[in-house]
C-alpha cells in the first residue's frame, strides 16, 4: 500500500494522507541553519549543532509522536484547523504534503478556505521562512483568526530536557511589534538569540507557553485559540514561546499571503547590546527585511531549486528502469547530502544530543557526496583527520560545533583509521587535487602537532599493520564497523555501554572484516603512494597487504564463506563451527570487493550469502540470529533476533554485496539485490516498511523478527552513500580514477543499456551504453582501448560504450 506518489518532474514526493505509519520527514537547510519537518509540519530547528544550539523544542518519544513543532491554527467560525492536520487534528477537506529538495509544501483546505504553507530555509541565511497563502474559495466573506506558534528550546538540548530546577527560571524574551526575540542566557555568556516574526501587524501575542495553552491542554487545543484571543503574556522563566495572532478577513475569492520567519543571530561581544540587557537587533532587522515580500520568498525558492538542479545534473541516468532513475537522479543523491550534513546526529531517531559526527560514518558519507561539492568534502576530510591521535588511532566521534573529539566515547574502534584512507583516495580520484595530502592537519586538534594529511593516512595504515593478533589478522579493539560485535567487552552490568566499558582487554580478538578493508584500502593507499613517487613505501604497504591477505586465506576462509572474526579466546566467529551466527555479511562484502581468493571464492561466498542471509528485503547481517545473550559477543546478542545487528537487513552493508556482485561481474545478482531495498522499489509495501519511501532506513527487521519487513531509523545511515556508490560506480559503472573516468557497467540482462551524464573535472561526459557485437569504447568518435576515458580539457565529451 502507498501513502502518496513520486512526482519526478517536480522532484517531489507527494504524501496524500496525513496518517502515514510514522512521521515522514524532510530536511531543510544547506549550511548553518537546519530544520527537520514532518508531513504534519512537526520537527525542530538548530544552528550547526543539534545538541548545543537547538533553536526550537522537540520531545522525542512524545505522544503523539509528532506533536508541537510548527503550530498553525486557522479559526473559521466554530472550526479550528491546521493546514498540515497537526496540531489541531481537525479532519480536513483536502490534505497534501509535498516534500521537495530543501523545502516542503502543505496544502490543506477546510470549509471553503485553502491554505498552502511552503516552508524552506533559504540559502545564505540562518532562517526558516514559512509562507502561508490563505485563499477564500467559499463564495462568502470569511473572518479568520490565524495563529503561528513556535516553542523555544533553551539552546542546549540536553540541559533543556533535564535541568528544570535551573531552566524554569532563566527563560527571557523581548517583543517588538510582530517579532518575538528569544534571548535566554543572552544576558550572560551567550552571543546568540533567535526570533519568530510575521510580515504583518499582529493583533495579539503570547510568549508564555502555559498561559497560551491553559491548564490541562496541549497543542491541539490551546486556550488562547479556543477563545480567539491572545493574553499578551511575557515569559519570565518556564517555557518561552512565540505565538502570533492575526485577524484576517477575506472577501469571496480573495487571498492573503503571510511570511513567518524563524531566525538565528550571533553578535560579537562588543555589539551584543543596544541598551542594558536589550539585545542588538540590527542583524535580525536586516534578515527580516530580506524576507518581507512574497517576491523575495519566491526568488529564494527559485534559487534553491536551481541550486539542486545544478547539483543533481552532475550525475544523471536515463534507463528503462524508472525507479532506478528516480533513486539515482533525485532521492539517493539528496539523502547523501543529508547524511553529509547530519552524519548520525539529528533525525527523528537520533536525538541530536548523543552522537555527533562519527569518524567512520562521516568518512563513508563522503563516498556518496564527494562528486556533489568536492570543496566541502575537502574541508570535512581535514576536520575528521584532526581528531586522529598521533599513533593512528582516533576519536570515534566529534561535536560539529566545537569539532573536538568526544571523550565519552573515546577511541579503540579499529576500523576507523582505514576509512580515512578510503575517503581521501575517493576525493583525489574525483578532483585530481593531490594538494590535500600536504594540508597541515593536527592530531587531536592540538595546535603545534600539525603534519601533512598524508602522514595521517600513513599512520592509519600502519596502525592496522602494527595491531594484529594471534592469526596475523587485525585486532578488532572495541568494535569494527559492526559497533555491536564487542569481543573485548564482557559486560554483565545492566546499562553499561558495550562500546566504552572495559572489563577485559584480551589483546587477541581479531577482525576478518578489517582484514578485508585493509586489503582493499591498503592497495588503494599503495597506488596513491606510487602516484606521488613514494615507491618504496608503496612496496612495503603491498607486502603488508599480501601478509594480511594470506592470513585471511588461511584463517579467514571457512570453506564456503569468509569468517567474521576471532574472539578473545581465539575461537572463530561466523563459522560453521558456531551454533549461531555462522555467517556474517560484512566480510563477504569486503573480502570479495578486495578480491581475496579471486572470483572463485567470491562467487562461493556470494552464493552462501544469498542462500543463508537472503530475504525479500535484502541480505541479513548474520544467520542464525543469536537467541541468547553472550558476554563474549557483546551488544550484538543483546538485540532480540531479527533486529538491528542481530540479523536485520542492515541496509548500510547491503551495497557492499551489490558491489561484490559487480566485482565478480554478476550484473543480475547486483541488480536483484539493489532492487530489494531501494526505497522507490518497495514504495508499495509502505504499510509494512513504514518509514519514508523516498529515503533509506538503517534497518529492516529480518525473518526472525516479530515484525519482519519493518524498517527503522530512517534517513541517517551510511546506506545512502554506499547505495549511491553501488548503483553509480558498480551497476552503472562510472568510476572516477586518477587518469580519467572509468566506464564499466555491470548491468542485469533485463537492461539493454542506458544513457549517463557525468560532470567530472570540468568536463561533461555524455555516455551512451548499449549492447552489441562491436564491443568497446568510442570517445568523441575515436576508439579507445580499455574502459578508461582519458582526461580532456574540452568542456564536453561524447562517449559510446558497447557491451
Ligand atoms: C550505525 C553506526 C555505524 C555502525 C553501524 C553498524 O549505523 O552509526 O557507525 O557502523 O551502526 O553497527
Ligand atoms: C550503532 C548500532 C547500535 C548501537 C550503537 C552504539 O549505531 O547500530 O545498535 O547501539 O551503535 O553507539
């Protein structure tokens, strides 16, 4: 069953009923100011950091799930309704939510009045703008009372939801005409304030939430709205809000446009105040002046649209597969931008208060983003590398605002360092910018420790080489990619973190997965060294790659698939010798991509993977699921069977298998797996899948779960980047390389060819792939041997590939 449809021409997903199984959200903002917005207009905003600069309040685990957020009330006679259904919950005569790229539109109608609400964060401004167009289609005059309301968060989202003995004393606002300024803590150490404003004289306001709502009431039925009034309350502590009221009379056929603006401002210390404890509002005034008229708003929306047109035109495909085209050309790339911006910080499932930017997560997110805005990828690589330690190990996470490593979680995730090699090599292949390797980059953000970025990569590689266990395989540390396979944890204390506790440091547990990563990215590092003339180093690294590859062949191959690990007692994990968890997905993906054991082992590993781990929605993490808790395995065995790392389809690593199929040239296998969980392909199972049909989720419950097929944790997942890599570089086969653009598709038999367009190093490549007898590559009319289109200085290039 579906709850809407794709409008490909408009690049929108159109939701046609408000009662989606879960809030279906969108992300607004491209730079500093970000908002999450659901299909019923819920959500929240923050500036750069969802923990430290939360602008509006959101209650996770609220009932109903999505209450509060952007509250609009339209009072018409006895009826009060909201354009996006919530919070008023009055049944509407018409409802649509159109989620577009960086904006969302809500179209509601009731009793002859229509409301079209368009919400976006315009580029180059720290402000969300909400355009509300009311139209009287009833044939008679309507006297409406309209409210726009927002609830402030007291900046630090953790304190805001915990430290009430303080919070309920500090809230402060200023009111100036139709603008409410939120200035809690500005009087002392904060240099920032927020505002909510409408571009018309208001007929009343409230800034104290409990006065506005009234006792025993929630957002669906505020007292002020019921009485069609405002109390003019001025917040003093408690919960400050901005509730703006306008009386709007519309003659038959008449319409009226209002612009509500939610902004964030920082002032330098010497310019904080206009008078004693009165904020300097100059910047806010300028921001409001820039969005005073509908024309200004429409121009900003047009700019955003054309920004996205340009970005998405960097890679496009036209094929016989409408759903694949839709994912590649629009939604998958859009999600790559969102994961680049958010890492795993702020969604409806990630509270924005815990994990900030993940080291491995952000490195992997870059793989699907680097072609969009390489300059931002470059900056990110340096930020990430700056939390690495001198011995090559690294903090696992950092806070986006401070860019400092998160000491609570610390380090010891032994796959982390190698992801830096992966994303840096991808960046250089995309851009040809070797100068990034010379960029002075500190360790642990300490001034004075800067070394060229290349040195960071070198230490990443040597960290793996020098941290090996009894079988010559890389030590796993606290965990590798699979955060929940905690082989050195041995936790028996409830509530203890599986990732950070240290009850038992065996110094023995090893990861075949990291070995696969090392073979793949070690080779890439060696190739990079050769490029920059470091041939001796390249040879040394290749020798280590050879050693680890041999260790995998001897100790990592189980007969029909790759093993996963060795535990603290040197026993294999992911082996037929185990009662449960006999096979895991990760090493099948990485060892096959790395070419360990060649196509023969590759095909056998993939056949076992499909046979033992395959289900209708993809490949499960492991099989059989763990049915009881084992302290020597850690968090993985804490999840009920079929959920999360214990045997769900963890969408993130499914594209590794797709790429593994491409490695062994099995186009049918690659495409078949791709379609099993690509959102557009499973749109018609939305009542089972439950999360948004236009973005990937982290997991889909496995066969052993009570809710097989149900997805969880939409949006912030490495699935976005890896799926884009799998489809664009694997199935469609367009791969940037140092010397040119490789075109090496691995199409299923059901596809006869496709047309691709790729902007690469300043040249637009228009590529036609078709099947035929005269196989080979023709570039601008000339046959080229191999599958790499050499670099050219011309702005465009016509390519024909016959496969
Ligand atoms: C989550 C984490 C990621 C980890 C994965 C598997 O997606 O963000 O870092 O690799 O889970 O445990
Ligand atoms: C990853 C895993 C999750 C685990 C978490 C710990 O996100 O997916 O299961 O609880 O890491 O940080």
